C-alpha cells in the first residue's frame, strides 16, 4: 500500500473539459470541475484551459477547496521553432507553476507531433527523430531541467502517443541522452498500453527517474475493435472512448502501485482519463477512480 505521507492523489481536468477538443465538456465550468474534484476526495489538480491564468486569481479558488496544483502540461517546440523561443516560454511556464506551489513540470516535444491531427492515424504515422533532432531535444530538455532545478522543481518528460518519445526504445534513448540529475520521466500507464507496451517493466527500469505518474486506463475492446481497424487518429480514439479511469479498463494497476511502494516513490499520482463527458459523467468517474485507488493502493 502506498504511504499517504509520501504519495498524494490528484486528478486532471481533462475529464471535465478537453483542451484539444473544447467541444468535449464545453458545458462544464471551471468551478464545477474543481468542486467535483474536491468532493470526490482528490487533493490535487493539473491545469486546464478554463483555469484562470493568473496564479493570484487561481490560488484562492483552489485553497478553499483544499486543492493544490501539482503540474501543468508544457509543449516544447525544439524541433520546429527557434530554440530560445521554447526556453523563454518554459521560463514563463515554470514561474507560474512555482507561484502556485507546484514541484513538477511535465513537458512533451510537440514540434512534429501528430497527436492533434484529426486526419492522421495515430498508430501508423508517428514521427521519428533524426540524430540532429535528438541532439536538440536532449539539449533543450537538459536546459529546461536545469531551469526547473533552479526553483527546486523537477522537469519531467511525458512519453506520449504521436510524438518522438513514444516507444520503449525512444524512452531508453531519451533517458540515455539526458542528464539523470536534470531530466526525469513522467510515467503514463495509458500511453504505454496504447503503444502496445507493458507499462510494468518500463516503470521498474526507470523508477528512480520517475517524478510524476499519470494513472490512465485503456479499454482494449475499443482499441482492438475500433481504433486499430478504423485507423483512428488519437483524438478520434479519445472520442471513441479508448481511455477511462483506473479500474474501469484493462490495465492492471496493482503491480504499478507495488513498484511505486517498494521503491519509496514520493510525489503525485494523477488520474488522467480523457473521455467525452456527455458519455462518461466526470464526477461519477472521478468517484469510481477514487474508490478503486483507495482499495488497491490505500491512498
């Protein structure tokens, strides 16, 4: 069982409103989202597009509900834009998270990502970095890691479908090319499963470099019967319901929780399951996830 003194439980707002497809959950307000998070028993949140951008405005909404910001997605464009543009954007992002008390920054290289392209099959057209692209990505991630460390924060890379850090080999290369004192891994059970990778060995291999965890479940019936045969894009797969909360799909979370526990993981574990709120009521699924995690992990 996970130690609640070391591990905190959060949930992402993407179950209420999808940043990449704003029509999903457009009817759900910011205050409804964070109120239901707190009511379901969560202590932390990531940041969605309806959240006030000014930390001074946002923080009181969270404080009164007993919520804390644990992380927020950062898109880097090291492979497609001037280097300094990404670094400067990162510094602004870092300072906002620091003002909110967050200790983790989760990033993904989006310069050549296909995750947001509706007409591109996600399983067939992922980018692969050239040697030159790996060099610039590693350089940028190391610098962002140094900038995070300046504020006592951890810089984590989110391996993600549709990007150049998706496969186990690519995660290995990322870890090999970057400084282990500066660059860490954001482990995501759902993205590994979607990529056809058993998440457990990956977590075992890199547990000492994992500083943030996304708990995302996968419905393999949707994956095998719709996503694969219909050559779906990532966003179409989301609409089809390929992802769900822990305990509602086919990922076995018990060994994941065991590895975190046995290795003394400290930090946040975050329920992140993008679904269509019209089909999967966000509060209902938040409660379902909360009960499952209490039962399996003791949090």
